[in-house]
C-alpha cells in the first residue's frame, strides 16, 4: 500500500470538487422535471407522480445490475463516464421531447441508467479511501464526500428553476446536457487511478447475512420514505394547516440543508471514535422527535426551530449510511453503495404513495404522525442491528 495521503491533498480535493459537480448537475435537472411535465405538457398530478415512481423503479433495477458487474472491474472510470454521457443524452431528449410519453421513455432508459453514477462515485470514494487514506479517516472522508453532494443541492435546485424561467426548458436542458458530457470527460481523465485490491481475509469471511441486510434496508427505506413525505407535504402543511405562504418551505429546506453539512462532518469525525450504529440510532431518534414536533406544531417559528432536529437526522443517516452499508459487504463496495442509494429510491416510492393515499384521507398534518411511527420502527431495527456482533464501523476494527 502506498503512503497514506491526507484528507486535503490535491488528489483528494479533486475528488471533492468532481463529486460536487456530478451531484450538482443532476440536481439541476431532477427537481425541475415535475414543473416541466406539469407546465410544458399540462400533465395531471397522477401522471407526474407516475413518472417519478417509474423512474425510481427503473433506477433500482439498472443500478443493482450495474453494481454487481462493476465490482469485477479494475477501474470504475469508464462506468462513470458512460453514465454521464447517458445523462447528457437524456437532457437533449428532454429538450426536444414532443410529448409526455417521449419524456417518460427517455427517463426510463437514458436518465434512469445515468443515475447509476452516484453509487459508483460512492464506491470509488470508498476504494480510494481504503487504498490511500489512513484507516481511521475512511468514515470522515465518506462523510465529506456526502457533504459535497449536500452542498451542491443547496444551490443547484434554485439555479435550475432560475434557468427555466430565464432561458426556457429547451435551452436549459441542452445546456445541462453539455455540462453532463464535459464533466464526465473531465472525471474520466482526472479522477485518480489505483489498483483495486481484494479485502483482507479477516473481513471477507465476515459479511453480513441476508436478514441483517434486509433489516438495514428496511430501516433506511422507512427513514428516507418519511423524509420524502416530509419534503413533499411541507408546502401544503404550511398553507393549509398553518396559514403561511408556501415560500416558507424553501427557507425551511435551505435552513436544514445549511445545518446538515456541519452535522455530516461532525458525525464522520465521531464515527472514528464511537460505534457507527450508535450514531445512526441517534439520528433516527432525532427523526422521531422531529416528526412528533411537526405533527403538533402550531406556529411557523416552531418549524424553524425543528430544523436542527432535521439536520441531525439527515446529517447522521445520509452522511454515515453509505459507510454502514459498505462495512456490511466488505469487498463489494459497488453492490453496497447501490443498496444504500436504492433504499433512498424505495423510500421515495413509499413517501410518494404515503402522500397520495394517507394525506388525501387524513390531511397533511396527520401525515407526520405516520412519519413518526415509521421512524420508530426504523429505530427498533437499528437497535436490533446494533446488538449484532458485527455491527461496528470499519473504524472500530482499527481502534
């Protein structure tokens, strides 16, 4: 193994920058598609929701198939480039789409396959950390990578909507398509290359069992589903239940996103000193209290105060979740990273269905009572996983 490099060496800083660009370009497109479908093609909410559910299902199928293949490759650079090129083609197809069905077809093929880039970036980052960084820095490095994507999401969605209003749908998607291609080529050329090495025998013989993996996927899918329902229902909660303008939703999300980044970095630092599952349980407990608070909230200032809990929840779960899954499947970081991102996709589907069914019957405020129950179930699953003998973080094996 070559001498370990620091968390802020030139090569490592390049990975942070490219990760931010890759996540930011996706964030320029995905949040704007619902408005594009509703405004440009006059589609009903059912068609818009069906589009995103179909994309999420396609993401799961493609990503899992690609992940199993990717772990047998010597380098991931070609897969990252291919995914970015497909993302560029998808944007060009969206720009010239004559109908909703053309957008759906392009989304189910080109755009869904391009979304495999994110788990490949996570897998590449873990392999880089294992090969080039001191062992006790792996989890913090993963958290910084995840924070880079969170930082991109603070600025990219508002920029995407601004571009739509300023230059129109067609030119916006064409411009983003060019960015996809350029960034993919730059990433292929500049991301460091290193020999893929097999994991040490002491951990290749200790993979998690299927029951533990399913329990972990269930816990994270419940948490991501509750978070997705929270985000989708927030504007309606403000306007219909609290009598406040919907614009407050953007301020609340921005406040949470700004707080999430230092929480992610702190959680990554603590993970080298504490049991990883303990920190995940803390984040899950914050979600339980968050949704209980939102369920009972009476004034908008209380919502702003609750964003600290939101940041603790997302910062711990999203920041450390990828490391948790990678530690469960040593030597199969591509599969593990994709399992983590797929729990997010499953959660998005569940959250969308929760909004469509439960909120329609019982109102948006009571939706957050269901979110609290989902977080409680996830907490129970993490308690069970925390009691397993192999549930510690990678760093705990080195300390």
